[in-house]
C-alpha cells in the first residue's frame, strides 16, 4: 500500500537547481528537511496557539494534536497534498457563543466533534459525486455570506471581553500588528500576528514595571487591580508532561451553533487543494474529497480528547511558495516538532499568560480579517450583489448572524446568531432561486463558479499564492 512515506533524493540533496522545485515525493537531505519542518511549525505557530487560547482550550494539546492531525492528513492523501493542519480560527466565535450560554470546554469540543463528523461525511460525498457538488449546494454567495457572519459575529467578544482589560495596550498592539501585516515582507509578513503578540507581551511587562497594576475588568468581570502580565503559572508549570485531556459532551443547542462552520471549512480545504495543485502543476481535484474527509477525521480525533478542530493552513502554502519545496517529508518533520512542543507544559503556561489587552489589539484585526474573507470569496467568484437573488438572503443572514438575532422555537429550543444566520442564507437562497424569474437565474449563470476557488487568488506568472489572510494568524483566509 502506498502511504506516501517514501521519497527520492532531489539532486544532491542540498539546494534545488534554479527554477527547479522539490516535488511532494522528493526530499532534500534530512538535516535540511528537518530545518524546513521547523520553518513550517513557526509559520503555523501564531494561529495554532492563538486559536485555542481564544477558545478556552489547552494550547499544549492544540499544538500536539495539530501534529497528529497532519500525520493523519498525509497518510490519507498518500502524500499527494502537502499540507499542515493547525487549529482552526473559524470556531472561535462558536466557542464564545457556547460559553456565553453556560457551556464549558467539554460542550465546545463535543459540538465541534459533530462538525468534524459532518466535514468527514461531506468529504465522502465529494469523493462520490465530484467537486461540483460543492458549487451546487454552496455557491459563492452562500459560502461568502456564512464566512462573513462567522467572523463579524466575534466583534462583541473583543469589545466586551478583551479590549476593556487594557485599552491602551490593545490600541498599541493593534497599530503594531497592522504595520507588521502591511509593511513586512516575506516570511515575517506571514507571522505578523505572532510578532504582534510578542510585542504586546513585552509591552505589558514593561508597563507593569513602570506603572504597576492596572484597574480594569478582568475577563468580562468587574474592575479589579491586577497585573497586565501574570507569569505565576509559568513558574509552577513543568518542563515535561502531558497536556490536559478531557472527554466531550453533546448538547443540541451547542451543536446547532457550531454546524454552520462546516461551510467555511469546506471552502478552506477547497482553496488549499487548488493552491497546491497550481503550485506543483499536478491537478488535485480528484483529491479534494479525500482532503476534506481527512480534515474531518483529524478534527474528530482531536476534539475527542479535548483538543480543538483542525484545518489546512495557508501560511504553510506561503512557505512552500517561497522555498519551492513541496516535499511531504518536511511536513512529517513539522508534525514531529509539534508533538514535542505539546509535551512541554511550561510552553502552554507562557501562552495562557497572554494579557487580555494584547488579545484585544490582536482580535480587532484578526476577527475583522476572518469576516472579510467572505467578501474575498465574493470578489474571486465575481458575485453580482445587484442581483436580488444574491443580495436578499445574504443581507438577511449577515444581519441576523452579526446582530445576534434569535428565534424562539419552543420554551427549550432557540435558534440565533451564527446558526440562524446560516440557515437563513442557505435556505433563503435556494427557496428564492426556486421561485425567481428566469432573468435573475440567467444573471447567476454568468458569474464565475466557486469550484474550489476557496479563499485564495493566484497571480498569473507569479508562481505563488496571494493570500487573502487567514487572518494574519491564519494569514489567509478562516476559518481558519
């Protein structure tokens, strides 16, 4: 059985010839491959440890399970789709909503496990019926609207929880991160969110030394005196140890909130597979269903032990575009490094100590970028918002999702926010299409189909991917 774990040495194993690429089934020397693996870990690091912190989950477990998820993905795709799977930012709003209604970490991971199962089944459906099934059920107007409302639904989390903890630090971190995203080039631009976190970390430490404790709300509670940066947990943490595991629990209300994210994950995977195919020159449409199913299976395993869901990372597409090394051996090395990081509780304690004000500055940019990826999907697919068939369901669903509109079905069952907004977009579009006059449908057919366009665009002749930003942290796009 071919599992894609055998590689031929590329050239002399040192440096690819000018214009040459290292294909997925090739590798450089093992020391160089290990170095490339470490670079992939650094590229995904920003989002993969920010996301679990924002979701209230163990960052050590998140990093460890990202390595496990990557191994599952590489084996499932038989080494044909070089990819790193890291913690998805698409679920941050879901986690915040579930916790706001009294749910805990087990409730969050249980809901997300169901989403992983839905993603797995969607992958099997794509394998059976082909990639066009994505466009038929989720055209660009639907996908873009859902991604947009998922991102913008997060705005109250920043405004009410993180920003008030230290508004001036949040403002400075926001400005620094914005400058880093815009002004830095190459690799550093891909880790701009990570650099913003480091800046905020050092700034909070310096402000504590100069001004002492700050009097502000802590985590949405009443205002108290507290240190901006509390490192007491770091000193108590061990250098080596297992992360914290927990079993998921399942509640229908939480599951309904989380399910819409499967649309964003399908778009992410589609964009990733398309991007890799463009760069390597190998058509990978036939691998799309396998990639989606593998992502779902990996997320199910991660959430079953208390970790966050995973998704393909476009930061790592950027690393491949820059190095022109597409070897899956480098991703195996990256997975190994991630597993080692997960066994260091002190690392997790450092991550957990990130000040709320720093997260406030980061999330102002991050959440907005996630939401605007929906607009990027519309732009890439040339969606015509002058067509009422596009405009009406998208407008209604986005306002419901962003504004937190709810619909009380029974005394014990209520739909609202992301879940209701997504339901309105999907059902509204297809119902309206069934009754729309012919001229509106004809205008729809003139639009460029989404088919695997995902959230990435490709510069003609550039040989690389122009990332739309999984939110800097995700520097891509979602859903990340």
